[in-house]
């Protein structure tokens, strides 16, 4: 791997870490429940992207399947939370 690509991957990981810290701050401090759900959904998306970048950095296929599962569970959980906030129950 070239030095430029390694530097860009490191910068990307730092930016994703900063985005996760800001989203965690919003999830803990959000004024409404909708803000908190959106921040947690964003956290799962950035965690998935971080796992993919780590997989690219170490040239390993091991990180791709857990990233896919994280995306799937993040989508399902954010949909369930949105439905709960909208109607007050998840299963009708």
C-alpha cells in the first residue's frame, strides 16, 4: 500500500472517529427523542463505515460481513424506534 493511500485512510478513520464523538454527544444531549434516535442511527452508519475502512486498511475480508450485519440491525432498530415514537407501540 502506498504512503499516500495509508495517510488518506488514517485521515478518514480520524474523521469518522470525530463524527462518532459528535453523534454520541447529540445522542446523550439531544433535546428530543427523535434527535437521539437519529444520532444513534448515524452512529451505526459511521461504525459500519469505520469497519469497512479498517478492512481496507488491513486488506482483510473479515470486517465486511460484520459491517453488513451492523447495517442491517441498524436499519431495523431505527425503523422500530421510529415506529415506536410515531405510534407508541412496535408490534400492532
